[in-house]
């Protein structure tokens, strides 16, 4: 395998004979590229060889599960990845079309310590990527990705004998049995299952029915053109269609799944979206009553209500805020032996007795249905209404090139840190703390806050604001504080969505 290059162009002889791998595709905890423009199939093969080399380097058993999401090109990408893994001496177990959590489960079920699932998750068509791990239930973080990046880009992949390929037929059934075994509803809760025509359509509706729910399918036919909206339950477009279907059908809730099924978004019985951090708080209240003195991990984009919630306190629960990112929250949840981890983007991590520690949107949906089942006579909107008031924005992402975003973020963090050090204020409220563990989260004296961080998997920054005063104040924190401050940076472009 030749050393990859980053300057190749399609429709040339070199493109057909040399791996193309753009360095920026190696993210904080997975890998994602625009296919053909940033990586070619030979580059994917080089990635597979590099992954095999890394597995041998750390002394892990070279047995790996592979699967792919539903994109027009994902099967081809997986086959190229498999060629590299085979060249590197790996025993490859191919489970076929799969959700990311289905591949994570296969690590346990098939006694395979390693995993590589080909998925672009919620990214738009044209993107591809690989989520990887070598120690269940964890996935790679910056250290592992950094070493893998060096192996691939420096051409350090080592060919070894002993590679083999086994097709694992109908693993779907084993996965469905796994995710439904722990939830048996006492009544047929009426739920909309929104799949965005992504991979989850082949799994989620059936799983929810087996749990005992009355399922209204929404965009569950697989269609890799994504004709209605991108399968991303954090995006306004998908949430609004989920809300409309709830109002049309009188469903008790809607649950929506992203492109690879590891995230879950929620709309309540009134058609109002509930961001995953608030769902996490509701689940935390419910589960801490069943499991006193439990620990929960939440990401820095999540509501500040976790700090002050009286129900959690009375149940002896401890809450730890940690870095945003599925790999970070998953790792911290495992490290602390926490009952669950919640991320505002919709990743939910449940340890025993609910789950196996990795993020699974269907397991999360089952936990929400079980919570409703344990609270007869109470709707999801009523459970939400029992929470203290806090107005949290959607996640908003202004464009910033991958090559520039971290340097730009450093300047933004320094600006906010200087403002905090000088005893400054935002919209008339004194800054009491600037947390810089993951970008910068600026806390104000009334509990409100603003967050700016870099996206781990796209050329974007990430903005979230929360007000403890009102919806209007939440809008003001964005439109009068964060947006004009970021507008001063020429490198920052248009937002994907905004208040």
C-alpha cells in the first residue's frame, strides 16, 4: 500500500492507483470525509490496513465486527475497508446492513473486541465515515484516533497473514431480541417512530412493536436520497414533521432516530420538542427513584437544571458534567460506573441493568416508553412540566472550515475568558464562571449560560444558550450576545439553523 496523498483529483490515473486521504477526516473520536473529494476507496483501504496495524500494536485480539449504514455507497466503502483489514491480518465478521449500536452489540454477542461501522451518521449525502473501537463498550477518543491518523498518513500500515472474512447472517434478529428484552409495556403506548428514511427504518418500528407499543411509522421506508429531511433528530426540520404527525394522530409522543440509530430525539403529546438534555433529566428523576444514589454524566451543552434539581438531590443522585462527544460521555460513564450518561445531541448511554454502556437510540426510546409506563395517568408533557423553568436553545452551528475552527475557537475562548477575568457581564448579568473543558461555557449570576465549542465531526462551530428567565431572554442571549460576537470573525460563516 502506497503512502496516502491529500492532493489527488478524481478522473486521473493517480486517483485510481494511489490512496487519497485528507488529514482533516480524522476527527476527535471517529473519522468522516466527503467521499471522492476527500478520500477515495484506496484511501478507505489504507484506513483498514492502518486500523489493523493499530489493533496489533496495542496487543488486542485481531477479531473485528464490520457493518454499514444505508447510503448508496456505504457497502462499497465497507468492502474497501474490509480489504485493508484483511491485508492487515484481521478476522473480519461482517454483519451487513446495521445500526452503529447493532455493531457495538455484536462485539459482545460475537466475542469480538474490535468494531468498525461504516456510517456518515446524520451528515448529508456525500459524507462517509467510520466509527471504531477496540475495547467494548468504548469507541476511540483523541489518543486512539491520533495514533491511527499517524499510521495511515505516514504509510506505516503493516501487512500480515491470517486475514479471514465471515458473513454473519440475520444478525438483525439477535439485535432486536437484545434491545426489546428489558421493556414489556403494560399498555400499548401510541408512539410515532420517525426514521428519516435512514437505516433505523429497518429496525426501530419493529423493536418498538415488540416492546408493546402501538407504532405509527413515519418515513421508515429506506431511501438513501433522504427525500424529506436529513435523518437528524436535533434538526428543526425533522422535529417539526415529527410534531405535525403527533398532532395529526393523537400519539402520546414521537421518537426520531438519526442516520445510524445511535441517537434519539423526542416530541411530546402536545407536539412540542423536548431536547435530549431535558429528557435525560426526566429519566434521571425516574431512574434515581429506582436506583438511589446513582451517578449520571451529562455533557457541557446540557441544561444547568441538573445542578439544582431537588428530585435528583432527594434521591441521592450525583451529576457530573463532561466534554461533549459520544466517545467522551461513553468513556466517562464507564469510568465512573454511572447508571446513565446523557448528551444534548440525543446520545443516551445506559449501563446495567438497562443497557451495555454504549449509545443506542432504540434502547433510549425503550427507556422513555418504560418511564411513561411507570407513570400511568401522566403524559410526557406533564412530566416535562414538572421540571423547573429553563429555556434552552436548539443546537446552532455556524460554518467554520476544519483547518481553521480550532484556532478560531481559541480566540473566542480567550475573549470570553478575559471578559470573565475582568468581572464583566452579559446583558446586565455578571459572569460568575467560564468553563473551558470543551470550548467555553459562560455562566451568569442568574444561572443562565452561553456555550461556544467546535464540532467534532463537521466543519462548524456549535452554539447553545440557556436562559433561566424567559424564552425572550434566551433569544436575546443568542441574537444580542453570541451572534454579534462571532460575527466579528471573518472565518465564521452562515448558521445551519438559528433562533
